[in-house]
């Protein structure tokens, strides 16, 4: 059972476009992490959000955590080919149970 | 943060054999997990490696097939036993406290 619903599953856009990836759950997270994974490597942590309503920015990436701590979004502004990869959200439940979304495979074409 | 290393990085094995994957963390961490990932797909949790007690397995994974050790707060092993081609996958370990950091993965091909 997928506790986290991540969408879209695939996204192919042109360089310079904006995009948003969503992660939703019916349960409350203790915290939520976003990861990016490139082929042949393990997932690399982008950000951890903990507080409901929190917004974090990492250069062209903006992460939001819902007020109720049940959902999160990742927005990329002016995407570049180097942003291509698999984006994963992971929610921490009950402080020791981490569940991953299905992942969003992003392709940014030059 | 924590730096995770895994050995081996890849292996090709014959069916019926077993492979033990090692995971080393550069600092003591509360939680360590083992995952399986098919290329391009998300991660499936195999088990939580508990220090000093038996691992906690997810539905569909059993100790006889995937025995796990965690002798201390910086090290864990996962064994894939009596392998079949269906076990071909990427195996990842993670470690951390509230935030999990991942190793580079072990790419396993079973012939």
C-alpha cells in the first residue's frame, strides 16, 4: 500500500519551463524529505521540512510543507537539463517509519 | 549529515548462491534501513535494521531470504539468500536519525 501519493509520475519539459511535483498523504508526517536520484547513484537529500506551512528555497527549487503536514510540493523555476532525474518524496511517520512516494521522473530537454 | 558507503557496488551471481552486502555509516545513527529499487522506480522498504535485536521486515520480505545484521550503530549487512533472477535489483541502505542518507547502492544481477 502506497501511503504517499506522488504526482506526476513522468514529466518531460523544455528548458526554461516551470514545474511542480506533489506529494500527498492521508496521514500526518513527522517530517518530509525530498530526494533527487541520478542513474547509478543513491538518492541525494535535497531538503527536510518539519513545520507545517514551512517554505524552503534552494536556488531555483522551492519546497512547501502543508499546514496540516499531510502534503508537500516541489516547484522548480526555469528548469535546466541538469535538473533531469528521479525526484522522490519520503515521509517520516511516527518518528521511525519512513515511506517513499512512487517518484517523479523528470526530463528537461535543451 | 551522514556519509554512507556500501560494498560491493555491483555483482553478478549464480542462482542458488547468497550475497552479503555491507553498509557503513561514518557516524552513529539511530535508524538504518534496507531498500530494493528497480531501475527508474521508487524504493521498496525491505526491513529496518535494529541494533541489538532482530530486524523488522516489511510485508513480502522474510528473514530466511534476507537476513540482516546490525552489530552496532554504524554498520549493517543484508544477505540475499538462495538467489534467483527475480532478485536482480539495486539494493540500497540508508542511515540517519530524523533524516535518512543513502548509500550509492549495490547493483545485483542474478543469472
